[in-house]
C-alpha cells in the first residue's frame, strides 16, 4: 500500500472557508467516486491558530495498492472520462510545488485505531 500526499492551495480571491467548503462538499466526494484504484481519501483542512503561519490551505492523502495504481489514476485525469475531475479541481485550487509526494507510510504510534 502506498500513499500520495499533496499540499492544497486555494485559488486567489477565495477565502479559506470557501475553499474548505467546496473541497469537502463538492470536490472530495467527486474525487472519491471517480479516481480509479483509490483505496482511501483523507482531507486535512488547516486551522487558523493565532501566531502560526502555514503554507497552503490543507493536505490531501490518498492511498493506492501500488505505484502502478497511483500512476494510472494520474493518467486518468488526462482522459475524456477524467477531465471533469481535473476541471473541477481547477475551479477552487492551484497546484504549486513538487507534490504529490508518493510515500510508504510507517506508523510508529497509533493509540486511536483499535485493533
């Protein structure tokens, strides 16, 4: 199992609240439904904490069985079937930086998940 991690940025002129609402209520369900091979999808929305500045507006984590499944999902965005998902992302977000980062997750401590 692999995971991709991307830093999410809102489009200029959009408030963080508008961005978060659209991402959570519109784009997230669309991405979860449309991405082929997607096993898990998590949005992390940044909180405004006085005195703390952060880059970006959130982090998205997506899990796939392997690198091939991840690469196929990225290629999907350039197909006629996947283009609506890519276009929806362009409505509210801007891609910056070198992400997504593709990683193998190593959980060192987990007192939340019951086994």
